[in-house]
C-alpha cells in the first residue's frame, strides 16, 4: 500500500467517525428530551391520580351524608306513622 491509499482510508475513517459522533449527539439530545417528557407525564399522571383519589373521598363522604339523611328521614316517617 502506498501512502496516498493509507491516507485516503484514514480520511474515510475520520469522516465515518465524525458522522457517528454527530449521530450520537443527536441521539443523546433526543434521549434527554424524551426523558424530560416522561418525567413531565409521570408528574401529570401522579397529579391526576391524587385528584381522582380526592374525588373518590368526596364521593364517599357525600354518599355517607346522603345515607345518613335517608336514615333520618326514614326515622321521621316511621315515627309519624
């Protein structure tokens, strides 16, 4: 092999390595964006779950109050009968 051929091959290798480095940087940036998006979505999901739990607690409290009122009304109507 002569020197020109060797230098040409090294040039090709350098271009490929540069291309791989650029691709890697793009993938790392995309990966970071996706990680941030996942964290945001996880936070939103947690907030929605907490809100749903609070809504369930309110529903249960309302249900208990209604049951209590119905019992009181039943007691009043039985006493009048």
